[in-house]
C-alpha cells in the first residue's frame, strides 16, 4: 500500500481504510509494512465487544447505539463478524443490511468479516482491522461477534468492554455461565425486555453475577432494552462510558491492552513457527509413507523428532 493511501487512511478516508482492511484480510506480504506504519497512531479508541446468541437482536441493538453516539458527535466503526461461506470465503449474513440506516453517514464505517474458520469466532485479521480503524481516528469501535459459545472468549483478546446480549426465553444463561462468558462480560443487556420472562431472566443473571463477582472490581450492571423501539439505548451507552472510565482510572485498560498484546505476539510467533515446520512435516510423512511406517508411529514422537531436527538445523545455520 503506497504512502499516499496510508496518509489518506490516517486522515480518516474510508476508501483507503476499506482497501487497507482487504489487504490485511488477504494477508498479503505488504500488510506487515502497513501495520508498522499505522501502529503509532493506535490505542486511543474505546473498543467494545458485543456478543450473544443468534436471535438476541445484537445488530438492531448496535444500530440503536450508533444512532446515539452519532447524536453525541462520536464517530463509530463496526466490525460485524459473521460465519464464513464454505464456497466464497465471504461473510454469510452481511450485517450491512441490518445497519443500512447509517449507509450515508461518513461518521460511520461498517465492515462485515467472515470468521474464516477461526475457532474464536474472530478472524485472524480482526485485531489488525481494529488497529486500522483506530489509526483512521474513530472514537468507538464495535465488534459484533457470531454468537455465544466456548470459543467466544476470543473477544477478550481484542475488546476493552464486553457486552453480553440476552433475551427472555432464549435459554442461554446457563450456557453463557458454562462457557465462561459470565466472567468476562462487563455489562449484561436484556434485549426484547417487553417479552414475558424478563424478571426471571434478570434474577438469574443477578444471582450468577453474584457468584462470579470479584471483590474490589467492576460490578457488571444488568440493563433492559427494546432495540426495535430504541428503548434503553442511552442507559447502555452511559454504562459503557462508566466502564471505560473505570478501566482508565484503575489502570486496567493499560493492563488489558498489555495482555492482549502478549497473546497476539504469542499467536504471531506460532504462525511463524508453523511456517518453519511445514516443510519438515511434509518431508517426514512422505519418507515414512514410502517406508510404510506411518500407521504405527506416534504423532507425539514424530513431532518431537521434527522439533529436534529443526533445532539442530537452526544451530548449524548460526
């Protein structure tokens, strides 16, 4: 990506931002230089993760929150993470359709991204995309994930504030508890709160929050919304703002960002090592197939031999 386009991105040009995101999604070689150039301009946005089971109304909720943020003058970028098509590799659901109210607003940028097979529900390029959006100067960055499940804990690696969206009769409170989402959510939103069963759901949530809460830490609020009627949006935004102030004042935001960086460094190192090991794996398996040894060999032993061989070759090269 040439310098003129990078400069345009840093000035908030949405066309340049879209091109940059495509570049990191495709993991083209030049994406490394791009990330190196924009990194000093990152770290200023409030990154919000919105997770919840399908049918909870996450997209409609986000749509309402964006409307309130824009009234306050904040710019907003949205990453809508959808399941990936097994044929095209693209996002299946396309949240742009559900957020079309903001299509003409230059203060809003929406990008649908496929999970591309990532177990955490977030594509490998998601963190890079967040940084590009930060560099472009957006005040709020919202990541709307696929749904609730064990793998949704991946949102911890990216967001500052995490909102779990539930709805009466959804039947996913215990699932959220089992998956560990209860322990990472910073606020709970009961959407569709005009439906029967809302008081029971609220009671269950408050009991579970009491079980998982830690002394002297943030106390996650339970908020009611009816996103189709734009009800409760202001309360949610205020709670998110309060949580962000808590993160900054307590130093927890800095700690979270540091932990996220450590996890990402670990992931990038794993990627590089995987690239190094692939030729050894192919060569070893091909050799063993020729000798008809593959079925009887323990994968653990094969991996250990490949590792030891790689270490020896590394030592020789030095």
